[in-house]
C-alpha cells in the first residue's frame, strides 16, 4: 500500500506555475479532488478558462512533479473547464446567454484592432471556449468581411435575431443588416440605440465570452458600452508609434474611470520582417506598448508583427488563426488570448444573480 499523502501531492502540484495564470493551480483553487488508491493517484482539475490547446502540457508537467513522490506510480490528471460570470460595472444587469463581455478597443483607428479582435475570438474558440463577436462599429463594420459571412440574420420568434455563424463562433454586426456600400448617416443617439439593440436583441447561444470590437475613440458608443452593457474587462490595442500610444492611453483611462478592468495591452505592427531578405525593422518605433503597460500597471499581453499575410487573410474572410493555424503569428494570437482569459479568470466572480431580492412589506 502507498503512503502518499494528499499534502505531499499538493506540494508537488504547487511546483507547476501555469504560464498564463502566473500562479500555481492549488492557489487558484483549480485542484478539485485528489484520490489516492494504492499507487494510483487521480487528480481532478477545473480550469477557469479554455485550455484545450495546451492541456497536454498541464498534464505532463503535473504528472512529472507528482511522479517524483516515492510510491506514486500511476498518476492520472482529469481536466475540466468551467468559465463563470465575472464581476461587471455596478448597477448593470447581465445579458441572457453571455457569461463575459470583453471589449477590444483602441484610441486611434488604423492600428489593426478589428483584425486583432477576430483572431482573438477564433483563438479562444480553438481552445474550447464558446465565443461570439459583436461588431460595435456602426459607421464602419468590418467583421462580416473578415469572417467571410454574407446574408442577413433570421428571426425565429419575430423579436430577436439569430446570430450569424462561421468558424465555430457567433457574430452580429450592423453590416449584416445593410448593404456593404451603404453609409450609416446617423447621429449619436441613433448609433447608441442600434448598439444596444444589436447586443440585447440577438439570441446568443450560451457564450463563455462575447468579444466586442469597438470603434476607435472614446465617444458615444464607448460611453454606452460602459454605462449600459455589462463588461467584464477590456483589451487595448495600439501600435508602438507615439501618436497611437497617446490615444491608447486615453482609451485605457476611460475604462478605468467607468470601473471596467483593463486586462492588458496588445502591441500590433510591432516589427516588420522583410519577406525578401529577412531584415527586421521597427517601422513605428519599439517598446511603446510594453512601456505603456508598465506606466499604468497593466499586463503586456503580447506583440504582433507587421505582416502582409495578416491583412490579406482578414480581407479574404479567413483570419490568420483559421487560415494558417500552425504559423508563428497564430501561436502569438493564441498566447495573447490565453493571457486575456486567464487574467479574467483571476478576477472576482459575479454573485449578483445568487442573492435573493429582499422585499419589505407592511403587514
């Protein structure tokens, strides 16, 4: 009979620090059960974010550590995923069918925010998450083209719209409701009302995450999102150049003011590698996103290169993560998406739906 104790097993599990959580799995309460039956040890893990793409690495690392215990001959690791609702702005009600809303924002246009948003959504889905993407750019919707989706959404009940689908994710955009070349000549109130309707009147299908691709800036749509839509966290996309960083800082401060946690900063177009000679050049400067992260004490989620393939694939309706899943760029998108969802998993849970409503009546 084995004398292996649960405490000894936990001590060994603590030696593995998850690369995305930055913590060991015992301290984040991911270890749900440890069963010892002679020399057979079974460990049940419950991860708070999708890990399908690297769960074999988790398993191998923990088995290596636990197997170093004398008497621990056969170690089995079971890994489950449980994404929960995380805390949002005070006084904002959750939306049916959506556990967490993540806003992808930039202070400035032209930094590749929409391309980043769609690739992050696809990367999370590839790791086993249930994902949707909401195109909140009413004036310049781009997600229908990037996702290669055409046609108009259907309505089963005459009240709500069914989301459009491709590559395993759900999507909604004003671009599905109008012709691609029709300009939206609307004032601010009409735009914000359209955004609310697109989110609330879509029949989302029990999503772990809804990625909201925001238009650039800090105007009406961003204010509506922060005041009326339950946002669990925000990702800021920038390029290294000073003017983009200046505007990105404004976006970051906006989310801080409305109590939406900033999950981190993505630096896009970080470096250009010549396709002919391989020469590397920092066209827009270097290190700006990382410095911004340090200045505001938020996570630096990763840097993406300036690459013609990213643009061509998105324009052709097959974003990099699905068009070239084994490429280094797809790997970077997956790394960033895991850091985003892991960071969110460490945040406070939303208990607003757990408490009963208290009604005081005179009797």
